[in-house]
C-alpha cells in the first residue's frame, strides 16, 4: 500500500500534461486555471488548439507565460492534437486533460509523489467527480481496482483525466492510435494493460463534465463502434475469446458491481476539501 510519508518535492518527476481544445472557450479558462493553480514545480503544460475562433486563443495567450508550449492551428481531431502534444513533451510522467475537465487541487502533487515513491509502477489512475456544464457536482466516481477482464467485457471505467503513466510505457506500446477518434483512451489503456499492471489510487484527482453538447454524448454511436472494435480485437488475442461474449459480459458486470461495492463506489461521500474548491471554477451559462 502506498503511503505519502515524505515531504521532499525536489525529486518529484516532471509531469507533462496536454490539453487539446477546439471551440471550447466557455470552459477553457477554468480548465487551464485548475492546472496552473496546482503550482506543481515540475509541470510541463502544453495546449494544442485546433484553430478555434471563439476566443479560446485569447484565453490561452493570457496564460502563455506559464505554458511550456501552445499552438492554435487546424488539425485532424482530438487524437491528432494529443499526439502532437506528447511529441513535444519531455516529462517522465504524462497525462491529458480535456478542455472542459478540471484537475482537483493537489492532484499533480499526489501523482508526482506516487510515481516517485513507486518506481516499479508505470501507470496509475485515481478517482473523479462528475460535474455539470456549470461545474456543479453531479456525483462522485469512486472506482475499483483495474481488472482487465471487467475492462474488456463491461466498459472503460477508468476516469481519463485521472489517469497518468510513464513516458517509457507510452513509447513501448506505440502511443495513441490516430484511427480512434473517440475511444482513443480505451485503446491506450487496453494496450497498457497487456504489458503492465495498472494501479488504482483511491484519491479524487479530477472532475469530468457531463452535459448534452459533450462530444462523447453527441457521437455516442460512433464511440460504441470504436469500443466494440477494441474489445473484439482484444478478445481474439487472449484466452477470454474462448468464453462466449454474453456469458463473459454477465460475469464481468457482476464482478464490477461487487468490486465497486467493496471499494465504496456506491453512495460514497465527497471529501469536503474537494467540494470547497469547486466554486473557484464555476462556469456561467
């Protein structure tokens, strides 16, 4: 079990965080502030904008002195933008934050200390909070430990903005795949899980927005198609493929519910310190 015992920060790893954005000016300032307010000494923050015309560029320029790199130019979508960002990055630890999500205060410090104190770990994720378009709490997302069988046969339950990994792992699996435009995270986590154990840290690290205009909700059908491709590919390459999919899904769902219950994922309370910080990032409609 990991324990945060040391207070030394000089030896924390450099964290490269990428935010890709397109026409998300409504949320972008809150997202950027939630990162920069962390005051993580070894942060390399990169913003890749797809050529927005909604005031996003002005927002980015306001924070440009604290950014390691930013650009606003046409791209081929979110995955392409993320790949560009990671190619520009140099940190030992990597992650990405969508332009409508938030990091919770202290999140990067928690991640940095975890990787420093656990040199054998290559990938980890924490918990998250679901918030609405304004930034008000919907419910907490307290998660179970990573289970590859459940992941492949139920759904991708890993909160993407709370997931971090070592650069060496990202390079080992070949990085993000441009052919996936919506399930690029599911694809990457699946390939991570082939070669290493993915650890779970029971700490709230981020907030994920949930609102009707959200890309994954608008294009839900296409997302499911990509997700199915990943699962069929993975099943064909493992012994899981010998189990009829309906039976495997039923077992995975039961295991998911049981494991999340044990982890306190249902009916859990949100720490007051997390709640008290959300007001700083409220977005007006």
